[in-house]
C-alpha cells in the first residue's frame, strides 16, 4: 500500500505531466503527416477478390497520392505506382480539369482516381493529364504502359464493361482505345464551344451526384452518352482574382429560375458508329438524373426528373431504336431526392431493386420492368442509405443505413424476397462506410468513432473480421498520440423542435472542465439539406474542435430540421422557406446553451461554411443578440444567384415563390445584425460566386454597419492549400479570441 507521501508525489507528477502535455496547434492541424493517421481513399477490391487497392498520401505530403495495394494472401501493403517517380514535376491542370475536380471535391494531387480492368489484370489511372495502365503480371520495367501523350487533358477515363476498350473525354468529345490493337478512335466529333459529348454538366456534377456523361453496355457493343448543349444557359462574367493577376471568365451559370442546358441521350454502336437518339419524352425542360443498362445489354435504363423535381420517371429504352416507355414514377408535393440505389438481378434479369421515400423514409423495393411491385424489402421509421450489393446466392441484399440509431451508420442485410428481418452486420459502435463487390461477399469497412480515427478492415459477408488493412492504432507512433491525453469525447443530447420533432446536438467541453466556471461557446453550424454533423464518427472537423476545446471553448453543434438521414417529415419543413425553420432550431440550441450554468451567455460565437456560412448570417440576423461574434465562410446571400437544381428543389423558382426568396435573402435582415461579423470568401469561387459576399458588403457599407472580411486570391469554394487553410483558421481564431476571450478568463 502506498504511503501518503508517495500518493502526494504521484499526484504532483500526474498534474505536472498534464500541465506540460502537448497542445494542438493550428500549424499541426494542416501539416503532414495527417494528424488523424493514414486515411486511404478509393478503396476497391480487385475483380478476383485477391487484392484491395487504394490511394494513399505520402508521409511528407499527405496531398500527394500514390497507388497502393493490400495483397490478402500475404497480408502486405505495398506501393504499386509512385506518382512522383512517374511524373516528378508538379502537374498543371487545365480549366476544365480544375472545374471537374472542384465539382467532385477532389483535393489531392498525383494519382487522384483509378479503375480496375474487368479481367483483373490491369489498373487504369490518369496522371498529369495523360492515361496509364498498370499491368500486374508484367516485368517491373514494363509494368506501367502509357496510353496517351497529348497536350489536352484526358478525363473521365473508364475501362469498358467487357474490358476491350479504354474510353475517355478529350476536348469535349468521346474517344476510345482498343486495348487489343492499341488503336485510338474518336467516337463523337461535334463537341466544342457549347456542345459537350459524354460530359456531366455543371448541375449534374455539383447537385445531382452524377459525375459522368457516358455509360458502356455490359457487352461493350454500345456506348450511351449525353449530348449537352449549354447555349441556352446565361453567359455570366466571373472575376477570378489571383495573387498577381486577375481573370475575367465568361461561363454559363444556370441561375435559379433561368434556362438550363438542353440535354439529349444517344446510343452509339461502337463497331459501326451508328448513333440512335433515345426518346426522352416531349418535355425538354427536364433533368437526366441517372443512366444504367440491364445486365444483358438489351435495354438502357434512365431516370428523367421534372424541372420542378416533384416527379421522377424510371424509363426503359431500346438501344437499337431509341423507343422508350415509363417503368415506374415517383411523385412528391415537395421534392424527390435522387439516389443511385438501382440494381438488376442476374437470376431474374427483368427484375431490379429500387429505393423510394414514399413511406416517409428511404426503403428498398423489388420491381420488374413492367413496373409491377414484387416485394417491399425494408420498412420502418428509419432510412436506408446506400445499396451496396445483391447476393443472389445467399438470397440477401446488403445496404447501409440507420436502423439502430441515426447517430451511427451500419451495414445491414435483408432477404431478397422481403420475408424476413433486417440484420445488422457491422458490430463496432460508430460510423461504418463500406465497400463491397456488387454481388456481395467480403467487404471493406472504413470505421471511426468519437474515440477512434479511421480504421480500415476486411470482413467476410457475415461480419467476421479477416484482417486489418489499416489498423491506425492510437499508440505512441500515431501522429495524434502526443495530443490524445487532452482528447475529449462530445456529449450527445436531444432538444425538442417547435413541431415536437427531436433535434440532436453535440456538446464538447474543454479539457480540465470546471463546472463552477463559465466558458465561451463556439457553435459550428451547417444546417443545410443532405448533411448531418451530429453523429458518431471522427469527422473532418473533429480534430479542429479538439483544438477549440483545448483553447478553453465549449463547442456545440445541432442538426436542425432539413438535415439528412431523418426522413421526409424532418427534411421537408424547409420547403419554400429556407433559413426560417433552420434558424428557429438553431435559436432553440442557443437558448438551451444559455440555461447551462457553465456557459457564459455573453460570450457565444458561431461559424460555418457554404450553407453554414449562410446559416451563420441568418442566426445573427434573425435572432439578433444571441451571438456576440460570427464567422461566415463562402455564404449564399441571395438564392436568386444560386443554381437551378439545388435552389429550385427547395425554393421553387423566384417567379413562383417571390415571398419565399425575399424571406430567405440575407440582405432582407441586414438591419437586424448584432455582434461582430467576419466574412471569408475565395476570390475564384465558381460555386457560391463572390457576388454573394460583395452584395452583402455593399449593403452593410451603405447602412454604416461595420464588419470584417478576408478574401483569398485564387481560392475556389473548397480551399485546398494547407498553408491557406492554416491562415484562414488562424484568422478565425484571432477573431473569436478577440471578441469572446479578450480581457476575460474562463
């Protein structure tokens, strides 16, 4: 038994060690190696299931990505292609590729994407604008085969479904390389200026989660492609300001209520060059949402969404004639959320799995091509996420979702006949993002929790773990190890919205929290549809919030109505009145904070980016006085200046809903602003145009309202440069410290 003196010494030692423990710094948040450890992206199985491939950043530069594999038989991770050895110089992107990566939120460099050849013998990847094949069974000196060498960028490269061709986009046209002969063939010839063949238009990539504009048939006979004519879209000028120059860019931006592109769907027979136009219906003012093929290549399947997004038709067409018909239709009084949960059955090739929110939550259904419902496969007051696989041999389908808790995402299985219970496959409490072959079998599980950064493991289809791919243990070798003793786990709680629905919040207390003291609060908000910030994962902002709590701040977040994964009753109240419901829910969160004895109600701040920047402004203006300081990043201020598909989904058009647009306009509430405001915007933002902030600047200047701002030359909507992100973050911290902590101590 320890003596009192020994106990005193031990307490003194523990206190001293804690006092000198490493504190997070802003510089460390953005430095390499990644503070959260190895975070592989692009995880995929090889077609034969013997390997797992992925992209991994270099230790000295986490943004520079290389191609790696984990060979399941020997349990070894090894680099396949070193991007810097293949192309030592810094790649120079053209404007089209820059825009494509911005739309796809690709922030890395080096090898940023790749695809397996269907025969499993090679891997296709682009690098610095050209295409390469990595050949697995070749000798080391012949392992990488260069397919293109041109000044133009080859983008959206694919290996055809049967493996004979490599296809890609060059100068707005489709090309294919015959891998047997090496010959290159130009498949379309009228691309250029406002015509784009095989390319996803701005709206498709930014708002519809469709990153491609062409689709191979399973037998390689046909290539379906979208022909996009951008000429109806308004030509707008965008001023891109860089550190030593500026550029006036004329681009076609589809402002809400204005014209969209004209889009047609064609089917090309590759061997003959014969082209057939698909009948998409008499109404031209529509969206082409998704395109698929039946497994036997006999039918092309496409989703046609109405301009008002209240109707979605699943359509089938003949590739030989282009004749089409409607298979089934989904309708809504508000809007239809798009999904990619369509899979055809091999054993019953005229049947498929389909997702619908008709019950109020997204669930899975089994249909045939005559539009007959065969079975409802899942049900309940919870949402299905992504349909991963249909395992016909076992008679189950595999999907992720929220059957157990909206805070945790898990992998589940359900019977294909719809006559059994849903079974949870993943076990660890937290957030599971799964990759698996379309026919099922083993799966890759990328898992994190509020206590553990990303871990990647390989599992059999029953959930049994076979091996770690990236264990990423928080041991003494982990980049986060020096800071983990000051790590805090957020508390999760609930509040009640005005309509009785449950609002989830997270509350992170400072290290060495003393309930008898009062602390400043920083609220992190997104608030927009399609996003959930209160959940059980490590998350992209999680370590920054750990930095905030180490600086003596309480960090609070709340998912207001309109947020994702809660069903239509939770999401639809924002219809035609964006910011109103969301702001009231965020105000409910602020009121709750003011009831806590350890919160200083006079030192509350709020920040957010994009929709979160918009919500920051609205929270400070619609509930003036709740927040002493706010940082608004890249905010929308007037929805008339945002794009058609996103804005009209929630707000209708400006002509149909003028009062809604006025009521959701930040400029309508400028007089009500209370508290200090900092606005940040990239000067080359092509998503939320800089006009949004400059309009607000001018309105506040005319009314004598003081504010602070920082514009970043050359930065788009998604800041990528670590040094710039460090500067932005330090700017925000200086602002909050000045307004929430100056002259005060917790």
